[in-house]
């Protein structure tokens, strides 16, 4: 394995093309200036909503146009920093954009405040008399629902002006993780290998070589340990911010405040946690005990959890081959969806290079009025193909929603956002299984499918449970320190894995690895989405095209419906625990079948 490349050294064909956003730095800066000028024009509506429905409609339409323009500017700055967080120009662009957006948010905070100050019944009468307001009816109702928690217009303006400061914990986390943290090289037999966040999480952690996994984890953990107090302070600041805001706004807890915009009840939130933590632990412990036996490990360490169970059979796949396979697998979703998939691969919407300073993990950023961009680092393994299919699921979903909904209604609740992405992973697994008659290959595909459930039902669920416990402690005014975070993470891991895992102190540092803690209540939504996609995938197998058509209509609805309404439209009732338990039972059946295959 060679040295890590600088961004300037990676092949251009493995990078995304951001020219569709801005063709140059100068073009971007002009766009940023234009956004601020565009926002200034909106201030003419201050104090005017009582003039009538036509004034409100004009304001909201201009605000939508501004939001679309901001989306492009924000995306350019964010994507540039994601591709290389060591580049000072990229860092400066993000800082400039943050300052501008904070000023805009502050100057336009009057819009929501004025709407909430309208006398009872006025907004309803406006919507009834002005047909053009119909697309805004849903978002206006959701805004009115927040009225009991709104502060004075002046206070809301001040809080909005602090937007850049409020996002600083996440930026500090990223700077520490991507720019400042370095790792010791490791010696595996006679080979010296570099270690980085991407190399560990994309390659070493899933390596069949136990020595490589364990030595790289030791080097990885050593660096995490050295930065634990800085990152703990960043996370503690994020948590304290949420606690203060929830109390200022009169919510019962941070969780209540963060669930409100997701249109999710506390019961729905706890159903995901409590059902999975209780019912999923036994089959997952069984799986890890099987893995330990099959691999002949002396003990099951945390760094062994993702080790391949068939190390001598790990078919590699190039990026180009994966694109073809994914396109074939998703053809069941029809030509309109297929065109988005094909364009993602052929028009350089995907950045799959691996370079110094690149953000870890994978994500999809969808720009309304344009298209999506996907970031990941390719490592020629099938797990990467599932990751790519997952991110393409976000792209297909949000681009379809953008075609059929206004920007106000395009983005759905976080509770639903991971359903379309995980659906694509399930479709890919079905496609691969249908193409193969070789028992070993089918067993291997089953392992890939279990990796999908592990990622969403275990990795992210335990991340979510950690978050749930942290907020409980924070609401009780208990200090959030590095040692406390490691203690809590250790308890979460121990409670779930029991005697199936030999827990060490390095495993307890896992709280340092995930950026999701700075994104509100996001981690648990992976489990919610996978539960829904598991149920819909079964309906597609049973019904065929009618279920596919319903699913495509759901994707086109975007955020025009609540998450429960979207899932009901697809044929799944997420108001109960039943679909969660059924999904867990399916995972258990996969583990049982796998155990039988290894007994042959």
C-alpha cells in the first residue's frame, strides 16, 4: 500500500465535477456576494404581512428563490472542504459562507416572527383566498405548531445571528479529526503501512488479516486517546448548546426539541431504541460467536467485529464494475430513476478518490434545482458497492422529490430519510443473489446483507443509544467529559454485546469517531429507515410492480407528507413496534441460515 496522496495527485476522473455549481473561486465569491444582495431585498417585507395574502405569497416565493441560491453556494463551500480539509482556501470559503449565512438568517428572522404574530385565523384566511399559497400550507402549519416555543422577535434575531458560532463545535471536531490528528505507521510482518481515519475505517477494519486489524486499531486508538479531551470539549459544547436552547424555548428536554421538526413522537423514537436493543442483541451475539469460531480467534475484540467471515473468498470489484452492477440492480425502479443512477456515474457526481484531508465516511449532498453529489473513498470491495448504492439511494430520492415538489416541500423528515438509501442496499443484495447459483457466493452475499443490518441496526443504533444517554445526563446538569463519554460508551457496548465481546478501553473511544452527534437526533433514523425499507422490500417481492409504483410515488412526495404518512403510503405502519420486530426476526433468520451453512 502506497503513501497517502494529496488532493492534487489523485486522478481527476475519480473526483466530482463542481463546475455545475461554480466554475472558479472567483465565480463562487461572486455567488456568495449575490446571495447577500438577494437577501437584502427581502427585508422590504418587514412589517407588511397584514397587507394581504398577495404580499405574503410574494415574500415566500422570493424566499424560496433565495434558498435555492443559498443551497448552491453552501454546497460548493461544504463540498470543497469535504474533499480536502487541509486546504486553507477551502477552510476560508466555509468560514466566509458561514458568516454570510448567519447575517442572512438574522436579517430574515422577521419572516417567521411576523407570521407567528398574525392574529388567529388570518393565516388560514390567506391560504383560503390565495391559491398560490397552497404549496406553503404544510410548512406554515408546522411553523405555527412551534408558536409555544418561540421567543421574542428580537431574541430570535440575536440567536440567528449566532448561527456560525452555534455550528463551531462541529467545525472544531472536523478540524481536529481531519487536519490535526496524525497516526503512527504500523509494522505488519515486514511491511510498513500508514494509518489514517479513511484507511482504518475503509480498509483495515474490514481486513481478513487479524494482525493488521489489531495493530492498526492500536495505532488508531492511540491518536484518538491523545485528542480525547479536545473532542470531548467540542461535543460537550454541542450538547450544552442544545440543553440551553431547549430550556429557553420551554421544551421538556433536548430530545423533545430535536424530535419536533422531524414530526416524530417520543413513543416512535423510543420504539426504535427499546425494541432493537432488546430483540436484536441475541441474534447479533450469536453472529459474533459464530464469527469467532469460524475465524479461530482467541477472543472477539471490538476491532474484529467487522472482520470478513470468509477471508479466502472476498471478490474484489472495481468502481466501474460496481456502477454497472448497481445500475442493473436498480433497474427495477424504472427509467426515470435509472436515468438519475446512470448520470451519477457518468457525469462525475461521485468523488471516490482517497486523499489527505478528505472527509471520512460517505454522504450524498443534493442541490435543489441541480443534482446530487456523493462522497466516499473507493477500496475495491463489495462493501463499498453497497455504500455507493446507499448514497445513490439518497440521490435518486431527493432528485425525484425536487422534480415533483417545491424546495419548501422537497426534503422529508429525518425519520424517513434513510429508507430510500437502505432500500437500494436490499435491492442490490437481491440482484446479486439472483445472479448466483454458487453456494459460497450466496453465503458471501448473505454476509454483505448482514453487514447492511450491522451498519444501520448496530453501529448507528448504539451510536443513537449513546446519544440518548448523553442527553439524559446533560439534562440532569451532569458534566460531559472525555472519561464520562468513554464510560457511557463502554456501558452501551457492554449492555448490547454481553459476553460476545471482550471489551477493552480502546473500544470505549468509539464516541470520537462519529460526526452524527453534531447533527441533532440523526443516528437512530438509520434504524427507522432500514425498518421501513425492509418491510417495503418484502412487499415488492410479494406484489411486484404495484409495490414498486407506490414506492416511487412516495419518493416523489419528498417532504409533502409526514414520515408516518409516507411510510403508510408505501404500505408500512410505523406507529407500532410490529414492523421493527418483523425486521429483527428477518435478521435473526439470516443468522440462523448462516449458522447452518457453516455447519455443512
